[in-house]
């Protein structure tokens, strides 16, 4: 087990106005700090509350409170990444005995991607307990998927060190049970952006082009409006607080438009007795085509086998 750093020093009560009362350091709120609140929320017999609280410390908070904590949560995130991957991989292996390696990898990616981990973090309302610097909090850090995913991995790392593998594994498996038991086909587990890109690359060999139409609002409340172009024409527009969110929304609209176009072409062909050209390479199976244009069961970003893809 890695050697832990020195215990917490005297905590500062400054620069906590942006945090919910439950997410402030213990000295600022009395005996119930964020770690104790999280432990109670999880229903786990946490013994090392200082370690769990470190999992909630973002680097921006530590920068403003240099002597108030062991450190930020990035080392615990490093460890938790492996813990989460192992727990989810093992659970998927047991739950889907007929899946090959490729489909198991796709299922895992849909759970342990940034989007997937942020979803798990939302189930325990983790964002309300993360210790953030004032600037990061004002920029909407508590709702940012990448920050939520990182904090979730850090919590998993802290629980592993404190409670051990089996207790932590059981907690992760129970929390992710809806995704683990999802029997949707592989393509429908992919994000709208991935599915749209696969369609365009099979059809033309090109990738969708995302263009920023507008970016309005102050830095901490930015709103992006993005349009996706395919084969020289705009096919969908999306909005969101980040480029990634807006691009995902635009890709979703584009897939909806492609579905409508395909349905219209099918209807016209049925009326005239003509055959509908497949929207992809001739070698592509009909069920694959249907999956590409179906609604995604779980939105995700592709993840590398060991470290979560960022950016």
C-alpha cells in the first residue's frame, strides 16, 4: 500500500463561499465535513475520512488552501482509474458470457468513459461535495463531466485503500448495475458523435465537420452553438456549455435527420417499387445499418483500456 502523506493541517475557512455547506471543510461547518457527508450517503463503513476528503480536493481548491489538506486528488484518481476498470471489466465478463473481446470493450467504454463516470458520479450527487477553488466553481466545475469523472475515480481509489478490493468492487458493481445489465448491441452503446463518424467514414471516407456558429456568455457560463456538416451540407445544430456537449447535441440532430431521410426514401421506394440504396458500404450488414441509426442506449466516449481519454 502506498505510503500516505502527513495528516491534515489547520484548515482555512476562507474562499468557501462558492461551496454548498456540506462541501465545505469540516472546520467551516462543524463536525460534518464533505467526507463524512459522502460516507453517510454511500452507506459504507469508511474509517479514514481524511483520505476520503482528499479524494474530494480539486487542485484549484488546494491552490487557495495550501496548508489545509494532504494534497489534491490526482494521485487517488490514478489509482481509482485502475480500480474502476478492473471492477467493471470483471463484472462485464461475468454478466455477458457470450460477448467477444470487442463487444466487452465497447460495453466497458460506455461505462468508464468520461460521460459514463460522470453519470455514476451524478447518482451519488458527488458534484455538491467536491472542494473547488472559487474560480473553478464559478465556471461551473461541479457540472463538468471531466471533473466529475476524475473525482469519482479518486473516491474509488480512496475507498480501495481504506476498505479493500472486495468492498469497493461491490459498491462499484451495485452503482453501475443498470449499465452492466444492459444487453443493447455494441453499436448502439456508442456516442452520437462516434456513430455519426462511423456512418460518414463508411459512406465517403470523410469525417463530420463541426463548426462553431456562436459562443456567447461570460467564461463561467459559456454557451456554444455548433453546426455539423456532412458531405458539404449542414445536417444538425446543437447547443451546450462546452464544445463537446454542443457537438454531441449536433451529432444527435444529424442522426435524427439521417433517420428521417432514410425513412422518407424507404417510403418513396415502397410506393414506386424501387430499391433503397444502403447508406454505407455494400459490405455492411443490414443489422449494422439499423444499429447506426438507432437511439444510443448509453452515451459515451471511447476509452483506452487503462486510462480514461481526456479532451
